[in-house]
C-alpha cells in the first residue's frame, strides 16, 4: 500500500535522520510508494525525495500548516507530535485511514 504523509515540519529529517535512511532503504526494497507534503518549503529535502524511487514530495503554503504530522498507511493513521521529545499516536481503523486518505488527496492538489 502507498504511504501518505502530511504536515511534515522542515526540521523532521534532522530529528529522525538515522531512522529515515533505514526506512527509505526498506521501503524501496519492498517497492512501497510514498507521498510527502511538507508544512513549508524545504526545497533541498523535497528535491532529494523526488529523486529517490517510489517517492514524491510537495509543500503547502504556510497558511495550511498543521501542528502534527499525519501518516496514513493501510488501515492505520499515525499522528506524530513534534514536541521536545517527539511521540506518536497510532490509530488502527479502516474508516479513519480512508477519511484521512481523502483529506490527503485534497491537500496534494493544493500543494506545490
């Protein structure tokens, strides 16, 4: 299944750099597609993500910024809160995943 992530802060790759390298390696091996929407322009990161396999990235204007990253995959929705110690809340619900997937598609159309 495709992974959809939105509300990504510009600093997220710095906070999770070690994990992200491993994640993308495994994702590419499994041929999993991912689309990312950043909260703000992160040109270098977006350019990098658009060059790696099965990955597309865009950003939204600041007025559409949200305070948490939402990741939708399969029947799961994960909410990442970027406090001093980041944490995640995972919800497993097909209906929630479907609804947030539709919301993602709307945001994808607005993103640059």
